[in-house]
């Protein structure tokens, strides 16, 4: 029966041992050189949980464990949650009594023992009359009451060891005004971090301080502006019993006032001496006050406060004091009131742009780093020691744009409203937020001149610059109004912001505007549309929105380019940045406004011509893909050229017609001159009856058809043709004595009654010879006639015959070979120079029937 009971007990013990082994927690610990690692059991926790060192037969288990050797050690806990039972202390000694200890950086390990509550302790030691010094980096440390905890769960405690025992200087958190603490002889700095909290310590540096008899020295740098900071005496709440001095050194910013206030003062029961407070203002002024006296108020400059305690009774409360130092600005502030209740949608913001200045701003009596006056409110502002040049005022006006169908969409002008004149701050920036209530497009035009978009080759250097942004805040571009501007209208889909900033002026309030005229139109498919008119002389640049940065993903832009008549446009893509598309493609398309025109387009994976010629107005469209990497940005240039094609064709046509007319004219002139070209010099004719006239008179009073002046009533044969009687006379005898080589009229027999021929009457009125340089009745020698006119060529074929040069074959029986009884006139050409005359046979069809008489020149 007993055997049957022993077996279950043994089985239970084995299972319990297995259960305990399964609950064990094992870690490996390697202490740093000069560092001690201690595992301490919390009071009243885990009575059956121990910590064991090593394994096997050498394993030892206790409630505490100290590790000092810098070697790996296996540590085992016989409970599953040792972090709830044990704490870990990591102690390091820093001995500066024999070394310089110049700024030794202290940085605890942040990776070990995360499951335990940790306490990092640094034991510091210097010579007995020296102080160890702790330098804390910015933003410093902040002292708290011992009962308080730090927000980040990192709590620092500083203890100094004196002959009377340890003395706690205080408890501190990070982010405060204390930059340095010095303590006498020996001390300890502790950092407490709870379990499961990542270690994020504030590193500090340790060094040797000066020789002194002061117990503790705390250096404080008070912040600029309004602040209130508390400091506590050692062992605050429990009491400080040792005689000694505690000193606080305060650095106060210029233009700041301070006030010292003692709170929660608990006086000790002094065995000797008394408690006193010594002040030193700057380097000169010193005075002493009691702890119950009124402390310095509304003072300026750096100061030090030294608290001297006495030797107090131990059985009663010791010295305990809370020192409060308040800092505020001195001087008389400038006050003003801003009322925005009458300006719908207008808000203001004021900032101090000079961090080195001592400007203090307040909104409704509350100090502010930045003042914001909301729309539709009234605010009281104050400025203390704030130079105007250090302040920056920006204003924002929100405008709700009506729908495109509303009548109020046209004629809305953007102007800067007049601000309160008591606000003596220059306006640095003004922004209009145009909110589209319904789906629509914002149309922007300049009320005076065309717009110009700033590009590197031609930046905006006018009085103000206008930044236009889309709904998401991405920039469309920087613009300004110029006489040579080319942008007539900008259309943007959705909400738009327009920011005006000064370029050559300091205060925007000097520029009232209007800067833009705003209208609404139906929603467009593109994000932005420009309507542009290039310059006749010079080039126009077209950058994509947000250039030189890339366009928004899956966005598009279009330019409507107007090309004037008799011009052509040269489009050049001067700067192109293409992305690697994740989805979709980038595209550049050019198409004439004429729907029948041919469109040219290119994608990012296609080659394209950098120059495109357009003969008429055209669209230029660019669209972006969804980029995987890179950006899509294009800078285009449009240049107009005078169109010469039409003029050239017109000029060539006119020139061709003129050349043709000239050729025809030359042909006609040549034909006429050939027919009318005088063959030889002409001679005058002697008329025995009729009106006499001078040789050389170009015309007869009447035409040959209207008079018979060429008909002879009688002829003195010997006189006229006597020399022809001798046929044997050589032709050389003539020598042109009477014919002079000219054609003369021929005799035609009279066929009518002689008495019917009217006698010639002299009439100066009918035949005027004035202006001929001589007497009209003067005798003109007939045998030597002047070269005045040429008679008509013979109508009858002639052959060479003697001195007459030619003979008429029909008059071969006549002795003179000159006359015939009836028939046509056959003039005979008499020549004085036979060597010049060449016989020529002409047909009887010559049409010249009248001789010509030309005036001698």
C-alpha cells in the first residue's frame, strides 16, 4: 500500500521539477571593463524566484547577483517573468582624483536588459577640496520635485557625499534651463528607466571643477521671452540640515526683466548662524536679504543667488525652499488693434524673421512666437522691441468663385484691400485663394498688359511678381505684367492660389492693383490652358507648369498660339526632360487650329524633331504619364518669321509680265524703226509757184492728199535737168551737187486746166515761219539743200545707171529718164555719193505712198 503511494509522489516531484525547468529564463551577460552589473530583487516580490550564475555543478543561486568580471556569464532565473521580480543596476566608477578627466562623455548602453527596470549609476570622485562638474548639452536639464516623474520616463538624480552622509542635490528631467551642475568632492549621478522602455538618454560630460567651499553650484540659462522656472534646495520636502552654501548662477537675455520669488519656505531650527540669501547683480552690485524678505523684482541682467544654510536640529524639519524665477520683457510695447470683421475672407499673419532680435509679440495679451489673426475677428496686438524690418506681414484672402453660369463671373478684379493704418508693419506677401464652388475653370487675364512667365533668359524684374499655383499647391509659374508680354489668358481647372510678392519695393500696400481679372468658364479637360500671341520680333518661351521641376503626374497643358497673317511660326523644343513611366506615356502634340490640319505627336519612347514649322495658328499640347522615376519638363521657344512665299510668287509673276511686255515692246519698236528708218539725208524742194518755205521745214501746211503743192505747172528743163543732157558725162561729175544723195519729189504731169489751179498766196497766218532763226522769205539755195527731209523711195525697180545711180526702165526712151506722160509717180533717187549707195531690188508692193518731211535738227 505504501509502495503504491510513493510512486505518485515521485511522479509529482518529477513533473514539478520539469515545470520549474520549463519556467527558467536564461540570459548571457558580459560587463564592460570597470562596470558592475547587479541584479536586485524587489522588496516583497518573487520569494520563490532566484537568480543563478553559471551552469551545472558550479551553478550558484541567490536572491541577488553581482557581476564584475568582464567575461561572458550565463545568468538563469527560475521564474518565467524575472523582470517583474528583479531590477538591474549598472554601476561605473569615474575617478578624477588622479587624472585630468577632461570632458569624459557618458553614454549608457541602450540595448541590454530591456525587460528589466534599469538604474544606471556613475560614481564620481575628485580631490576633497575640488568639485566634479557635469555639463549637459542643450536643451539642458529641468529640476522637479522628488515626488514628480519625468514625461519621457527618464529620471536623473544627483547625490553628493559629505562627511555627514549622502545629500541629494535634486531630481531632474531632460529639456530644461540647467546647463551645468558642480558638486563638492564625491557624488553619484543616477538614471532610472522603467522596464519595457527604450533608453534615450541625454548624454553628459564629466570633468574636474574648481577649488571651492560651496556645496553645489547650478548654472542656469533663462530663455528669452516670458517664462517661469522652479528650483529646489537639496532634500526638498525632507529638509536640508547641513551648514553650507548652495549657489545658482542665472544668465538673463538682454532686454529681459526678472523677478525672484521664494515659495514654500520651511525654516530650519538653527544651532548657530542663520539662513541668508546673497545676491550679486552683474559684476558690481551685491546685497543680502533674508528668506522672508521681498526678493529682487523687475531687474535686468545676469545675477547669482547664494543660499547660506545653518547647522540645524535633526529631529525637526530642516531647510526647504522653492525658488521661482520669472522672466518677462521690460519696456513700453507698441499697441494696435486689427479689425477684420468688415473684410470678408481676409486673415493676417505676423512673424519675427530675426531670431537674434529681442522682439516680443503678443496677441490679446498672450505672448506669441507668431501672430495669426483669423478672418472675421478683431484682435489687440502688442510689439515690444520689435524693429519693423524684422517683422514680416502676410495676408490671405479667400474668395468663393461662383459657378460658370452665374452673372457674377465676369469683371472680378483682384486688389489688395486697405489694412488698418495703425499696423505699422510692411506687407510682405498677399495671397488670394480662389475656391471653385462648382466644377469649373478659373480664367485669369491681366487688366492692363499681357503677362510674361519668368524664365532664365528673361526673368521678371518688375515691381511685383505673381506666383500662380494649382489646387494641390504645385506651382504653375512665376508671372509679371510687361508691355512685351505674350500671355493673353491663363485657364486653370479647379481651385487656384495667387501670391503677389514685392521685387523692387518693400511694402506691397503701395501696390493696390488690380493685378488680375478673374472670370469663370466651364470645366476644361486640361489642367492649364495658355492663350498666347508671340512677338513679331524676338522669341517667346513656353515652359511647362512647375518648370524646371516636373509636371504633376497624369496632368496636361495646352498652349493656343496665334500666328499673325503673312508670318510663320518656328517651334523649338529647347530643353526636354523625360521620365521613366510607370503607367501611360508622355506626349507632345502639335496641331493647327484648322480641324483639317495634320497633327504631329511624339511619346517619350519615340524620336522627334526639335524644330516644327507652322504656317498658321496652332495648338501645342503636352501630357505627363505616371512617372516611376524622373520628371517631365519641357521648355519650348516660338519665333515668328515673315512669310515670303506669296510675295515671291507675285513678284515673279509681275516681273515675268513686265519682261514679256518689254520683249513685245522691243519687237514692235524694232519693226517700226526698221520701217521708218531714214535711208539717207533729205533735201528741200523748190516750188516755183505756191508758197515758198525754208528748207528743213518738217511739214507742209496741208497733207499731200489735201493739196497739190507737189505738182509742177511748168519746169525749166535746162535749169532742173540740164546736166542730164549729156549722157556721156561721168557720174563722178555730179558729186551730189544738186541731189546731195537725197530723195526728191518726182514730176507728175498736170491733167486738168491750168487756170483752175489757185495761185499761191503769201499768208504768214497760214504758214508761219517764226522761230526759225531767219527771214521767212530769204532765198534758200536749191542746189545745196540742207539735210532736212528724206523723200520716199522709188516705187519702181531701179538699176544702176551712170551718175544718177538708178534708172527707171519704163522711161528708157526718155532722154532725161525722168518723166512720163501718164501713170504713177516714179521718183528717182539722186545720189551725190555713189560709193555709199548700193542698188537694191524691191518689189512693187511697197506701201509707202507719201514722202515724209522732217524738220532739220
